[in-house]
């Protein structure tokens, strides 16, 4: 990454606006992609960033870990023997550990996982597991045998690499799992302190993640509807609850064959027992909108906005913003309100999908019809019908548009393929494309407020994408039930750090791509510089590489000041977050 600026003249003054960009290859050419807009990089912006950093990860301090006592030493050095050893990734794990402490998880784990006779405090093992999941998601074996030894965590945690092995990591998983409820309750409070997160409106969604292996020892591992398109594998379902801003509050794990609607009452009761009940609004998609669930929510006085099966409406729409129209109506038989929504962008997307699948069906049927017509022998009608079924199954979104029959004919095959278009499907599509339906028992919000609240459900969907693509919650290789639960908990805690960094970036005008920040800072390394002297033998200085211009701008915008050196001995000293 590197810096680029744009000069603009405004009110007689020249302003220079900086951007952090990176080169990306697209096809056969390289383009500059903007990572973050840094503004003018003035003193005021830097002060605001550092104020946020102090709130998040604490005050700068000079502690023993970053003070080797050799700043003022003057000795003669033999230049011929100067060398560099023991290079380690520093920037990304330093930031991960700062986030871990800033979220209050370090102090909490020290209380929940008190030290006993073990050689390594379990709170440190928890930090290793979550930092690894955030920085380089991999197995516990890979962490122990490769990743941990390549990073500066051994210095930052004062934890020898030989003490980090897979068995100790597995035991750490088991111990952290015992405190899942306490961790979730703490994170709810801490999110409010750091970012003023409002947890009165809760977004709720369900996904699945699959296993490699039979998972015979896990009663929750079942085959069911796979969001990962792996129906051949067993899976578990994960129900996640996030705030209106997308900050995670908690989750529960269900059997892989559990329907979304069967998770609602468990999740609502669990979350409200942990975070309170007053004023809570629940937002969920239509997979949760069973008659039983809605009746239960109404009877218990909960407020909700939930998706419902699609309907069509010809008129009565009101535009609430460009490309978005809504229409309110009374839900028949209850005191609920129905919110019909229509999106121009969604309409274009659904039209394109219907057209794409229709063209696929038409092409496949044309090929099948040509084969039937050119056949020189009688064909099996049942076999042809199965082929038609497979064509429609692969293109279900437009299957109802076609009426397909095999008509008897005087030809070698014995029948011909007849394809007709169902006009009723086209009429329904013209009215329903781009439209969706919500139902709610909230009577003091406007139609725009109701729509805006529901559309935030994309935050929960984004959380699942990050869990799967960035934190590698899938596939699950663990076979024991409690290890599976612990694996998901570590991924959840890593997502907490991810979301904390993302919200930190947004407040520092650095976009919303934590992975870009972590990858860029991972290039900052620590090294041991060996200085052979004529009077004091060899002096070992553990130094942090100087950030380049782009990295320095990134750190400055985040308000982080990296240390220049660390101690090279094994003293167990407190870790400062920035120095």
C-alpha cells in the first residue's frame, strides 16, 4: 500500500486530501484501489484518532517489556559481525492483543480462568487461540507447530513457544467454553462503553456450518438444509444475535436438522435473560415467522419486525427514498401491521435471475427435444420425465414458468416434447419482483423507520459471511461435541475483535476492511539485532521495524504508536498496549 493525494482549492485555500491505496490486478491491468480516505491528516484528526485509541486500548505507557535499559549505552561495535536474527510478525498480533485487552477480555479471562499449578496461565492460552483465529485462521496443530513460532506473541505474552502445544490449546478450548455466558454478558456491557452501542433493537439470523468426517460422537451433527451447499455433510445450525450496528451479543448452537422457526423461543429467552427485556425489538427474516412463534411473541408482549411470504400489490405505494417504496396495511385477523416493500434494485436483480434460469431451461429443453426428434428407436418416457425433472430442479426459480408434457406422436421415439409458457407466472412476477413483505406489532414507528430497521438485518448476514470467509468457522474438523462448541466460541470472540477493529476504523475514517489493516500491519516485524562489541561481548537488541509511509499513516490515523524495542530476556512483565 502507498499514499496518494488530491489537491483541491476551496474558499481561496489549497487543501490536500490523502488516500491510502493499493495496487490490484483486474484482468490484464493493474488499478489503484482506495483502501481508506485519510482526509487532510491535520493535527485535529490525529488528536481525535489518538483519543479513540486511548479509550479503546488504554493510555500510552513505558513499561519494562519495551525498555531494555540500553538506550543510553555507548560501546564500540565490530561492524563485521553485526547481524539480524529471529524475525517475527509483529504488527498484526500486536494489534490483536491490543483489541483483546481493549475489549476487556484479558482481565475477564484472568478472573474466570484463575492460575493454578499449571505452567502457563489459561488466560494467555485463550488470547493465543483468539489472536490466531483473527490473524491467520487455522487448526490448533498449525498454531502450535508453525504460526505461533512465526509471531512476536511469545514476546508480547512472555510465553515460550515450547509451552504452546496442541494439547494445551485443546485444554484451553475446553476451559473457555465453560464461561460462554459470562463472556457474552461482559461483551454487551463493554460494547456500550466503547462505542455507545444500543442493544434495544436486536437482529437475529440462523446459518449452518458443516463437518468434515462423520462426527459420530456429536449428537448435534445432523444433515439438513445446507447454506454452504454441502448436503452430503453433517452440520450444526448457529443462531446469532447482533445489535443494530452489527456488534455481536451472543449465539446458540442447534442440531443441523433444526428448522429456523424452532430456534426463536430459545434464542429470545436466552438473550433476554442475559441482556434484559425492557423495550426490546426483535428483527428476523421470514424463516422464523411461523404462526406459533408470532402468537408466542404477541402473548408475551415482545415487539418484533419479521419477514413474511411474498405478496403482490398493484397500487398505493409511497416512495420513502430513491428506488424504495412501501405500503402499510392491516394484517387480517390480528392487530399487526403489514409492511409491503418494493425495491427497484431488487426488482432488476430478480428479473435478471428469472431471465437467466428461463434461458437455461429453454436451452436444455431444446437440446432434449432435438434428441427426441432425432431418435431412431423408441424412448422410455419415464426416463425422459426424470431428465426434465433434473432440468427444472437445477433452475427452480423459473421452473413454474414452463408447462412441459410428452405428447404421443407417430415417430420412432413414440412421443414429442411440448413446452408452453405459463402466463400466470409472468403476471405474478410482474407484480411481485422486487417486492417483499414484513409484519410487525409496533404501532409507534413510521413506515420508513420500520423498513430501515428491517434492512439492517444485512448486518447479521454480513456477520455470517465474515465468520465463514475470514475467520474460517467452516469446515469443522473437531469430532467431539464440546470441542465443536468451543471452536465456534473462539470464532465468535475473534469476530468480536474483528467488529471492534471495524468500528474503530469507521470512526477513524479508514473504511471497514479489518483484513486489509491486519495484512498491512503483519508486514511490520520484530528482529534481533546482534552487535558484537569489543568490551561487552555481544549485545542483543530486539527491535521493531520502522513502518513505511503507508503503514505510518495507517497507524497515525488509528492513533497507535508502536514501540521501537522490546526486552530480549524472559522476565514476566506487564504488557502495555502502546508505547
